[in-house]
């Protein structure tokens, strides 16, 4: 079995080659975005971010495997599920995962959630491991009219 220890939403992370320690940069709790005009429904925020998680074996002596995924919950929209990734704790007792995003399909202000879920086996149900709130404030500006050339 696998236990989830923590998950953090940040701009980026870096693993030191010598110590194998991870550094998390710019932990994200809120985004304020200025946009011109109302966005189309399928618009997204072009923001780079990562959900970094730490997983461990429940029993340190027993190798374990599973899969995880991140689900974006947005107000008034269907949840958006991102691709699954392996949780392979067969060779090591702990594992860090970094789910990277170059943009998110968010087009409205409000509280959104990055939900980390995992599945111990293909026939077991998905379990919520973490639910990270992300407050988004989109400030829309009216496009400025450019006078025609005289």
C-alpha cells in the first residue's frame, strides 16, 4: 500500500543532484490575471505550475505500485482530469512526483481546486489524497479603440 505525505502547488521545483533534496519555488495560493476582453469558454491561463507530491510505502518492507492523477475542479464546470502517472515504490521507500502544467483551462474567477487522487490497483476506486485550493482573480479590461489612420 501507498501513503500520501504531502502535495504542494508551486511555480517550479528543483532536485539537488548531490543531496536529492527538493526545493519548491513560488508556492501558489492565488493567481491574479489581467485579461483584455472576455475569454472564450475554452480559454486557459498560460501559467506554468507544478503539483509536487511525496508518497511513501505504508509498510517500509513491502514494495508497492499504483497510479495517481490530478483533477482540476472549477466553479460551475465539469472536473478536468489530467493524464495519470505511475507511483512506483518497488525500488525505494519513498517517491516524489511532479505533475507539470504549462497552462490551466480556467476562464473564470473563483476558488478552484487541484485534487490529487491515487489508485492502489486498477480494480480499486480512486482515492483523494490532497485537495489544494487555488484562488483565481481574472480582471477583464475593455480593449482600447485605436483611432483609424488619418
